[in-house]
C-alpha cells in the first residue's frame, strides 16, 4: 500500500499539471477577459452567473478532444510514476521481510547449531619411512559442544616437510577446498551428537619422496633435516539449512625431542617413536566457523 506521503505527492502532481495546462491554454488564446469570452455569449452558458475561472475550467473540458493526446500522455506519465513508487515500496517491504527472515535464521543457527571443538591433537606410531616417503599417525580428539548433531564429520589434513608461517593460511584454504569437492566415498565421515565425551578420528599422513627431495637448506643445497608441519581442519555440516561445510582448523609443528632437547628431524630414514615427538599448536590456524 502507498504511504500517505506518496498519495500527497501524487495529488499535488495532478493538481500542478492541471493548473499548468489551464494556464498554458489560457495563454494560448491570448489571456481572454470575461467580456471577450462572453462576446458573443457561448451557447448553454449564462456569463453573468460564472466567474472567469469556472468558465475556463468548463471551456477546457470542452476542448478535451483537441488536447486529449496531451492529457493522456501526462496522465500516463503520472500513473507510471505512481506505479514506480508502489513498486519501490513493495521491494523495500520485501527486502525488510527477507532481512527479518535472515535474522531469525541466523539466531536459530546460533542457538541450535552444532559446534565441533578440538580438544587434543596427538601423534601415533611415531614417524617412519617407506620407499623414501615419510609417514606419521595423527589422532584428533574432538567433541560436539553444540545443541544439534553434526553431520558428515571428517578430517582433512596434510603433512609438509616445512612450511613458512606466511603460507599456512593459504595452504589451509587450499586443503579445505580440495576436501570439500573430494568424493564422499573417499572420506571417512561420522555423525557426532552433542556429547561431553571426546570422539577420536585417526589419520595416516605422508610426505612424498619428491617433496623431501625438493627441500633445500639455507644455502640452497639439498636439506638434511626438516621441521614437519601438519595443517588440517574438521569439516562438518548442520542438520538444517543450506548444506554448507563448516570447519574447525588446526596447525601443529612437529619437533624431535631427544634427551630433553627439542630439535629437527634428520632425513636419514631412522624411525622416531611417538615418545620422542612433540606437537606444538600454531595460533595462525584460524577460528572455527
């Protein structure tokens, strides 16, 4: 429905157009006086009983056949403008309605959504070698602290021989996108209900021999040691709303702790037990979404 302001504007526009048209017609006939108009007196009118303004209005109505096209065009323009105001008001109302729906949906999601929290990330089976490829086991302990089940829960993770800090977030986004489009048949997915107890998700990760061969030291020579990094994220979906993946990311640096001293891992093919591996968290992993 148009507002009172729009109705007032429309009425004012119509009145203004009529007044301008009457003035223009009056000017076109040379601003006739009442005596000129009534000499000779027009048929069906008693000049003594009408003011000049009333007569001009009636005379204008008599000339609608001559000025009909102009009047129709002006009226069409006014109707078009008024229709536009109605359309703008309807669009604004629809936009406000959509905003209310979005706000209600966001509020519902915030209070009813699942939240996957990572409690612990630990190493399993140490670090071992096979065919010049390096392997390690990863245990991710997590729990659903939200109010609804988390569906299609899976862990995406990648093992690097070295990764500078400024490349972590970029590689994390690449990993999440690759995991998102990976066929579901290749992902081990779970459904996690709200539970105060942890759920364990295990992964085996590998650094290929090609990545290790490409690793260089500070002088550009083939590296003889590495500081491995594991980047990963728990991917999960809400049981309601659009099926958009949500993530809880993590980043862990691996250090070789021997005789109480933390150091790098030698690229000598030696197996390192879990007791000698230290995982350290990195603050640039990002927040859960």
